[in-house]
C-alpha cells in the first residue's frame, strides 16, 4: 500500500481558510485533517470540512456531463459526452455572441475561494467573449465599502493577536459556527481574564458563551455605534493624541455624535439605556487604562439597508480610543486587503473588447425576468453558473426560480452535485472538488498565502473549472496564448512579486510548504499610516461626499421595520434574519447526510411571547410569509430569539425541505446604502401555525 500526505487548503467561504493535510492510500483520500503546524489552523477543522472526504466520494457526485430531458426545474437529465456538451455550449454561445455578447452572463461567487478555480481562466473567457460583467455583491460588498471609506483598505487586527486582548466585542457574528479559529483565540483571551461581549439580535451559540449579550434589533448597529461615540466623547474616554495625529474630521463627528443620546439609541435599537452607556464605558475605560480592546466585526451587520454605514460607524471606534496602538487592539472585518493579489494578471481585463454592462448578482431574480430595453440592454439569453447555487441562495427566490425556468434561457451549470440550480440547467458539467485540482488562496481571517495541491485524480469525468473554460475557449476559437496556461502557471501569477508583503513569494516553494505568512506589522496602524486619501482614519470622508453619501457616520433605518415602515409592520410585525446554520456553509454541505442529520430539518426560532400571541407551541409546523413569498418550518420556542424577531438558520436546499422552499422565499432584492449589497436581514414577516 502506498500512503502519501498532501498539503491542501480549505476552499470554502470562511475566514479561517484552514491548512489541510490529506492522507491518500493507493490513490484514495482516506482522511482530511488540519495542519498542526499552521498557526491559524493548529490541527483543528470544523465539523463540516473534517468530513470533506465524505463529500468528495458522496454517492450523488456528478461524474459525467448531462443534458436536460425534462422541464426546467424537474431535474431530469441524460448522460452525454464531453464533446457533445462542449459543442452544444459553444454553438449556442457563438450564436448569441454574434448578435449581443452582453446577453451572456456568468454567475459565480465563492463556492471556491481559490484564485485559480474561482476567477482566472473563467474571467479571461468571459472578458474575451464580451459578456456582461457580474457585480459580485452577495456577501461582503456593503461592509467592505463602509470599511474602506473609513480605513482605506480591508486591513485590521491580526487573528494571532486576539488572545492578548482584554476586551473583545464580537459584533454581528457567530464564530463558533463560522469562524472557529478566532473563537479558539477568544476563549484563550477569556481564560486570561478578557471580557467578551456579543452584539447580535440572536442569542447564538457564541453569545451564550460570552460574559454579556446585547440583543439589538436587526439593522440598528449603526445607531449603537453612534451612541457609543456619544458617551466616549461626553465622558472624555478618548485618546486625544491619536485622534489629533491620525484621524480626520473629529470636530464634525463630535457634532454628529451629540445628536445620538443613549435614550435615542436605546429606543432605536430596542435595548436599555444602561446597555448603551455601559458598553461605551467598558470599551473606553479599558482603552484609556492602556488595555488592548478589540472588535471582531462580522458581515451580519451589513445585510440590511444601512449595512455599509453600520460597518463604517463601528470602524471609527478604535481610532477614537487609540485601540490601534496595540497589536491586540483595533478591529477586524476582513484581512483580504492585506494580500497583494494580482487580479489583472489572473483575469486579464485587457481582453475586454468594450465596456459591457454590469449586472448585480443580488438582483438576478429581477434581471432574468427583465425584457430588452434601451436602459437595460439585451435580455439575458444565457447564464453560465459555477461556484454558486443562486436558486437557493439569492434573495426573492420565487423570482429567481421563475427566471431560471424561462424556456428561452440557455443555462449551463458547473457543479459537484445536482443542486437546486442544476435542476434548471440545460447542460450540467461535472467539476472537481478541492482534493482533485490545484489552487492558491488568500484568506480574509488571517494573513497567510495558501497552496492547494491535488491529492487525488479527478473522479469520473470531472474536470477543474479552469480546464472546462480552456476547452470552451478552444471551441470558441479564442487563440490568445493566455488560454493555454496551466493551473500552475496561473497560480504563479496570483501574487505580485514586487510587493514587500509577499516577499520571497515563489509558487513552487509555497506548494511544498503549503502556506506563507505575509510580512505585515503586528500593529498595522499604531502610528497611523491608513491607506486612505488623507493617510488618516477618516471620520469625515470627502470620497463619500463625492459619491453622493453622507460624509459623516450616520444612521440609515431598515427598509422594513416598525419605525421606518409602520404600514408594512402592521401586516408583517416580525423581523426575520437567516444566519448560517452550524452544519452548513451557505448552501454547501446541505446534501451531506451526516451534517443534515445533525441539523435536523428547517426550523424557526421564535420567542415565547410571540408564540403565545399566535397559539404556536414548540414543534408546531408554522408558515412564514410576506408579500414576496412563503415557506414552512418547525417552530422552536426559545428566548434565544428576542421578542419581535424570528430566526431561520439557513441556507437549506429547497428540494430537501418539506415544502420545497427556504428562507429566501421572503427576502428582498433591495440593496444596501453603499456597495450595492443584498439586504437578507432587512425582512418583515408574519408567522402562523399550519393547521393540518
């Protein structure tokens, strides 16, 4: 028996981007475990990825190209050859491109976070084709925009410093489920005497293990941050030297914060005045005493109308108290801005023949149903979906499904499994998993460049995304030499060699080692040096003003809340959020039986008071609905959901739910205040018991 151990990296949309060691016995992957030498991973994997071999060898893996033989959505296919599949796709795309290349749309996101299998050869293909561009906003664009307006780039506190903090605010996230290796360090900080405070509408697994939980209403985080500023300034809990030397616009901010009294904030957020005041005091007093205070800010806060401003406001707090002076102070939303990624080399935007339109992936439901017009351009005639499952994960799902059900829409899906979206495809192409191809990765929760080596040969007839687009490029007659580059050649172009952060980067050595840390200072903004236009943390942003936005921290109320839309709230009085279930990652892993069994079935957490008003008992099947749609789940009566809030942990494949629907039946295509992101958590619903 031949046994080898292969270095790999987790490909999924998670801050941790774990280093993997894959055990291969006679060509079969028998174990996937965490690399004990990689500091962020430390030998530990989440429940999901520890079962990656089970997913790779899943009996329902797609192993051959398929052609639809039933109605769209039925999921009926016949096996065809690769030549038949590629010829069919190329013929259809050539016909459309000859008339209107913008009628072709790629739809992809972070089914893999890899720089090679994500957006390299595929981007080159669509650029050469002249297809519509995709605005990839569905996860992080609002928060990233607000953060960049304030800080200049998504650079923040190093993961490896959090265990040294004395106060950690875990704001808008549930790291036990979605950021395990940060949680490990937060627990270590707690053992060393740190105080942990969770700020989240829902009492998640993480919130239950913190010293305090502040359960504000969804979409009100910006107001809470303004209230903290008010108290910090009023009680002089500021680092005046840091503010004077390394910030811009303090006097204007002072006037704005004065408007946000603790009483106003408490009423807006649905919490107590004492919670507002004491949160600000503990944060400011500990910082003033010279203790490192840190914020782990996550993307839950930005999936509402005011999501970008929420992140901006929270990001102002560390500069006010001088938290950046400490390596273990500051804030982390994402580390992605630290990586010197060479996207131009990978994606080749110079291949674009013109400036095509851009379609927002969060509004795919409306856009697939939109006719041709002077404003919109040509109707979308073809969609190529890869690394995504829009029928399950995009908002306003009834419209998304209706769009994909168009008989005149040509749809190609590259996939591992027959997902909800694959059921609507005309052609399905089998893609390789992470164990079967080469890739390289950045991370957004730590500072290591990562390499993924192929551990096993592709199963069946599966091919890497890159190879599929190489073959399609050849069928389309694209003869630029860039379409011949191998995956190793692509990976070697991923990082800019002239950047001091990626000093000594070499793809071959990275493959052997598996990972390499960027050359970043422990405390990146201890002496200012923010990558903003002014070089300072910008409380006042002239860039925002030029973009037509309020240049100061402000509050943008939700689209759907009793305060902002009382008429709608009279019909649909409950706010709903749909954060990730612990055993799923977006819609990935939902079909792994052991993980689905652990999750149970779709359920809705609802407060006892809200249940009593509706005659709902624990275990009852309930209908959740609004004007957009309806879905069914099992009620869990629990105080984890604050009064006025219901929580549907997500995202289930629709076909695996009892009613063939999921939480996105009721979510909206409305976009955020900045960054054009989706507003999944800006949703009002009504809930009623299902009567048999």
